[in-house]
C-alpha cells in the first residue's frame, strides 16, 4: 500500500522519527492521540534533545515491515502537559518513501558471532533476508573495533549454517546500543527461506496483536468480536 491514513499509523506508544530543518533526525514515542493532533515525549538521541518551536514544519517517519512511510506536519502545541511534550498536526496520510526488498520481522532469540577464535553471544532484535539487528554488547563491540583481517560470522536457529556478515551501522537508542549487520554473499535459496520465515513471524505477530485488540473491544462494547480486524490488516499489507 502506497498511502496509509494518519490515524491508522499514529497510535499510542508508536515509535516515530522526526526531522526538522538543520537538525538531525530524532526518535520519539507517541504518548496520546487527539482529534486533530498527537503528542510525543521529548525526542532524545545520545544525550541530545530536539528543540522545536510552535508552527515549525517537520517531516514525520514511521518504519513498517513493508517499508518506510513519511508525511509532512508541523508543531501545533507545546507544553509541560502529562500527555506529552510536543503536539503535532495529524497528517491526512503517510506515503511510502522506501519500500523494503524483503520483509523485516521482530524475532527475539540468541545469536552467536564468530571472528577467528573469538566468540560472543548477544540477542537478536529483528531480521530480514538482507541482515540482522542485534544488541551491541561490549564484547561484540571489542571484536568490531579490533577486527581487521578475520571475517565475521553469525549463527542462529534461523540459519542452517553460519553466515558471513559485515557491520553496516551502529547507534544508541534510549541508552541501549544497537547494531545492524548485512549478510555477505548469502545464497538465494537461504534468502528465500529467511524471507518466508519473516513473513510467517510477521503474520503471527499481527494476529496476536489484533486478537488482543478484539478482546479489549469485547470488554468495552457489547461482547461481540470483530474478526475482520486481522483479515483487513492482512489484506492491506499484502504486496
């Protein structure tokens, strides 16, 4: 889907990226949604805070498993209110600005890195057929900084065999260090299998989330379920 309604994407606790002129992109959390605006906490990145003024234009971005969606907005409220720090105008819709070649799925598990005779274990955050995102633990950081000659490999239950990777980025988010690694010369058959697994785990996650939403709706309304919620979302996210 090339466009998604703003109210469908902007929900409480949604992570959103905010870009303003002459400033770096900051990540914030949606704290409350109202009729024509939504609130976020104070955006922070690596000890820096994002300073915005009322009526200042911004670009909003949201990363979904299908791609990256963006929209133009502006600051329409400032405050020390419990509901949030910045109030942004609700965009009519978000447009896809970058479509993923492969689906990226959230998947928590252990992942092993090997470099020469050194080994370290950390936790996987998400994966796609292109690579993995992991927590950057100190031991892995040492290997990355000190490695010049030895190839780096990863082992995980998603892979039949260990795979060569290279570091593509690292960042600190909410005082947690993360790193992204890209697979090197991964066979097409393995990519296809990983993409199938990503689709599977994404669908399972969607189903679980919407079943929880249905139960919540049952408690708040007449007790009737809305089985079309998951079906509708699944159809919307198909290629």
